[in-house]
C-alpha cells in the first residue's frame, strides 16, 4: 500500500471510530464526508482493516452487510439498539453524520 492509500485507510478508520453506538454510516456516506475514495474504496478499507474498528456501524445503502457478516452484525445492532426493519438497519433512522450532533 502506498502512502496515499495508507492515509485514506487511516481517515476511514478514524471516522468509523467516531460513529456512536446504535448509529451507522454507509460506505458512500464516509466517502462523501472524506470527499474521496468512493463507496468501493471505503469498502476496500473495511475489508482489509475493518476488524480493528466497529465495522458493523458501516453498512451498505440498503442497510445490509456482506452475507458472511450479517449474523454477527445483527447481534451487535440488537445489543446497541440500532434501529432495524426486518433484520436490517433502518438507514434513514440510524444514519449519523460527523459534526451533526
């Protein structure tokens, strides 16, 4: 990984570290907040380095995660009181934005 990729990864993980319990951001939200990377870039960081942070607080725009992560994520969402609808995150109700509170 080059310096720019490492910097981007560090910025993504820092944003994730600040998402409060029971709230989420989408991959696209994080890219928009950082003004770079795009949803796939954020997803790549989360796939590589997400285990070090509260990865279940970063979801797809439809409120899901990759299938292999859903059971553990649902446990975390229930524990944190994340707004859900039919077992997936209700993004409209759970969305968080840095500096919005």
